[in-house]
C-alpha cells in the first residue's frame, strides 16, 4: 500500500513543493482507503424445452425452480455462481494554498485508484482531478479558473473553465460560468471510455457549458435563486442540455415555505416542481409536508429520452420530536406516489401504478454514549422491501469513536425473482492521533433466499481500513474525519 501511495503522491508533491515552499500558508490532507468484500454472481443453466414439463414461457422444475422457456429451444434459469473477493483502494490528496497575494488562492483534490480490482467500476480511471482551480477574490467579485464544480437548482455539475461572481449589487449575487463540460459524476468528458463502455451510441464530441446563477434576498422574509444552463457539442452542431431552474424560500414567523421548479427547454416539460412547508407544532415538535411532481431528465444525446419517461406525483410528510438539548430525537413519516399511465402495458393485465414508503427512526446521545434505530417499509410496482437498522457506540473525543451496527431487511415480489432475507452486523471505529486519523470497520451479512431452490444461502464479508494525515501552516478547517453515523 505504501508503494502505491508513493506512485500517486510522489509526482504530485514534486510539482507542489516549490509552490508550497513559496506559499504564505497552506493546508493539505493525504489519505488512503482500502476495502475488501465478497460478491457472488449468477451462472446460467438450461435444459431443452422438450425436457421440461408444462406449457408456456414460465414453468417449474421438479424442485420448484422457475424457468423461462422458448418453444422449440431451451428453458433457462440462473443458479448460484462462484464467490469472489473484490478489493478497492483509493488515494486522495487535497491541498489549499495562499501565495501571499491578498485574495489569491488555489485548491486541488486529486484521487487515485491504484490497486483496485478490475471488476470495480471506474478502476481503469487510475487518476483523476475532482477539482483543481485558482481563484482571486475581492470585496465585490471573485474570478475562478480551472476544474471546478457547482451545485444549483439543476443538481451537481463540474467543468473545466472559468467563472465570474459579482456581488456588488447587494442583495443580489450573479455568477456567470462556462468551459468544457464533464459528464455528470464522472469527472471526464462525454467522449471518454467511461461512457463508450456503457453506451454503444455515446457522444463523439465533447461538450461546452454556459450558465448563469442569480441569487438574492427579497425583502427580509424571502430568498430566491434562478439558474439557466446550456450544454452544446464542441462543434456546435447539436444540444446536450438546455434547462432552467428556480427556487424561492419564504419564512413568515416560524413557518417556512420552499418552492422549486426545473424546466427542460429542449423537451418543453417540467422535470420537477415542488412545494414544501415546515413549521413547529408545539415546543420540541416539528412537522413537514411536501407535494412534488417529478419526470426523469435525460440528456439529448441518449436514446432513453425518446421513450417518454413516466413521471409521478408524490405526497410526503414527516413529524419529529426532540428533547431539549438534543439528547433524543424521534422521527416518523412517509410518502405516496402515483405514476402516470405508461400506455405500454397489456390491456388485460392490471399493472400497479402507485407506491408508498414509510419510516421511523430514533436517536439518543448522552455523556459520550449514543444509539440509533430505524425501520423502513417500501412497496412499489413488482417489488417491496422491509427492514431496520440498529447502532450503539461511544465517543471518546473529537474523531475518536467505536460503534456496533446491526441490520436486517427482506425483499420480495415478482421483480425480485424470489424472496431475499438479509441480516448482519459489524463494528465501525475511528481514532485521531494528532494529525493522523485511522478509520476501519468490518461486517458480515447472512443472505438467505426463498423461492429460489438453486440459489444457495451464503455469508458476505465486508471490511475497510483508512489512514489520513493532515499537514500545513494553516489550522484544519474542513471536516476530514469520518464521524460515526
């Protein structure tokens, strides 16, 4: 592990040392996290259709295994595969430094995946920059250039380019940005191998992003935000996305009202529209209610948007009770969804067009001890899941804790290919020794299957360990220590 870390950190530090040496102040973190767990896939088996009794596509073998048959060919099913161990190893370096010029700063976050198992997604992307930018900030404005990210009403986006923030028109802030866009959550262009491996018709030209964020206060009781964002092909022959979003928050006395809307200009439809109201009921008791309309959004390069994604209306609510001082808190709530008609099902089959979920959880903390419990239930079209979690542990100071966890869940209905029951538990711990922080955990899960005679029960092991080191001339400001749940 040390050698692999040196492969990542060594060249990066060689480049950074002259900069840090000249810097008036800097703060840096380096961390290595390793994990290992078991996975068991499914194999494929078959028999000639003539050797399986019964008629139709769905039949049963003598032991009750459900098989799918093609007349005149074969009946197929999926029994248990082999258990394999998979490893994951990541290395992170975060640096922020100030060269001594007032308002000038730079930040870098580099991640490596050297040593990860080839099976793990994105393991072939051995090195990536999550962000790397230089910024200059004055009283009324800020200029930033490099790889950066932003979160607005349209979600999380990152890009390679520049942004200009103007805050001289108090109480309004205007942020204009543009550059080469990156595929969402990938830190890579749309033309990279990550999308090509997943989609046969991946884009053949990278994108350009242009956008503007406007935020401001409206009187003394309201805040608002507006975002317009457009992504086009680099050759300007077609669009990738063209969307707007708006958010409005109003607070009157102790009642908060939040409104949000996302609109797709290309498809001329709303992706999301919601209103949420929250307020205290009595001392220590809070309530929230939300009405939401949602339709999935797909970029214009992918074919999935042509299938008219089905949207849903959701009604959601929860109630929370807290003791004075926050020593204990109870929450309970749920939601109901009603889906649009797909107009694609068989007319003689009744398809479920709604779903619901409910939850309850409790948290308690006193004199360093803490405990938590939760239960959840969810049912939808062709699938259902019920389960709960339990944790108990103790804090020994900042960044020092030990906790035990237990979990159990049950999944069933026709789209689950039988019933699965999962139960397990483990230990999680973290310990800070000055500028060094150690974290780790181990758990075992028992997976049992019903209605699948040729899928055997088994136990899955999961483990992880991590080490982080902080150094620099500035006191540590970000939370780098993984606290207990």
